[in-house]
């Protein structure tokens, strides 16, 4: 199945998800729920007005809509009920519900990530230095649009509020501590605080975040999914009571030896598992990793879990 068909044909997406859920349950004994998939990290940019390109065999990507950061003042995004992208997503969600019985929510790709896609990634990070005030305006608009969109979608779908609220903001890792405190953190926090009834906050940033950890701590996260390059010992020391989810180094899973994978898994457990907070190891299976490699990781975790804190 091609990526393009997966995202554009909901019936095919449902079939693919059912097969994936079955495989994961048989392999790992984990029953996963199904949800509408809209693409990796670009949906909020589309809601802002970016045109998405959906290649045959890779993830969708966004064409920037701001040719100059100064154009941010003229950027107007329609209200959710008048936004054609929001309405298209809503129709897909209703089709997904009809086929599966699942009321699927939508997620925020993060204020920094979405702003960078709207402007163009390279151009945005140049603007961070040259025109930080205008970048702030863009971040404000992006965050406000996302909050309105998600609340509207949930209301239209009849989705009951949960205890959890999450966002992914991969591009935030490219900011310095100073610029994260000025441009990233305030808008991630604003998003979380827009849903005060949801007391558990989850964040995904798969880039290097060692330099941001002390400020990320102030988000009061229940769960933080982080990249393979981040210092786990340091994370454990700073985010004491946060569930830490380590993304496995997929390059090692693709080309490493059995011994390399086993030793890496043991080291992650040694560094990350503690009595003070939960720890888990996550594998991004969409990268085409063989199950033989996943089974190695699973075996090491099962051996560790015998009589110990469950991962």
C-alpha cells in the first residue's frame, strides 16, 4: 500500500490499521486502539493554509505560505466552521467512525514546528534571530488556531474530554535555550492550559533536547517521549516524576548486530528505569524495521521485568 493511498482512502487506511493492530497484538501482546492518521507533523500547517504535497511513497510535506515573515500580520485563517481543511478532516473522521466505531481526535503538531512549516524551516530559524517579535506573532496565531480547531473537532465529533492532552513539537529542539524560553515554551504551555480539565500532559520531541530540559520541566509533563541522542541520566535527574519514553535508535535497528541491539537495550534500561518514575522504550515501526529486531528488544525488557518494576 502506498503512503498516498493510505492517507487519501480511509477504507484502505482502516484495513491497514486493522492488519497492523493484529500483528502487534500477536507479536507483543499489546492491544492498540485505532485512530485517524493524517500525516506526520503537517496537519496543523494545512489547517493554517499551507498546501500539502502527498508523495506516492513518503509522508506528506507542506509548502510554506509566508514568503516574508512580515506577511504574518496579513495572515488570516478562517474559523473552523469555514475552514475547508478543517471540514475535510472532519469528514474523514466521520467516515473513520462509520467504518470502525471510533471517534478519532486530532492532534497539534506543535507551535514551533507548525510556525516553521508555515514560513519555511530554514527561513523561520533565520527570522528567529532577525525578527523575533514577528515570529512571536506567528506562534500566537498558530497556537490560537490549533486550540480552536481541536475544540471544534471534538465538539462536532461528540468526543468526551479525557484526562490527557498531548502535542508533538520536533522543531523546538532547534531553538537555543533563550529562544525556546521566548518562542517555544510559552506557546506549548498556552496550548496545555487551554484544556485545564486535562491534568496529564504529554510531549513528543524526537530531536536533541538536553539544552532545553530545565525549561521543559516547567511544563509539568506526565509523559515525555524523547530522541535517542538525549542524555537519559540527565533527563532522569531533571524530570524526576515524569514518565520517560526513549525512542530507540532506529539506525541501530536497521543495521546493527544482534549483540549491538541487546547491549543498547540493556543500557537504556540501566539509565532510564528507576523507582522514581516510569520508563518505556518506544520503536517507530513505520520505518520498516524487521520484527526479528523488535523481538530482541522485547526479550531484553521481559527479562528485566521479571520481579522488577514493570516497563
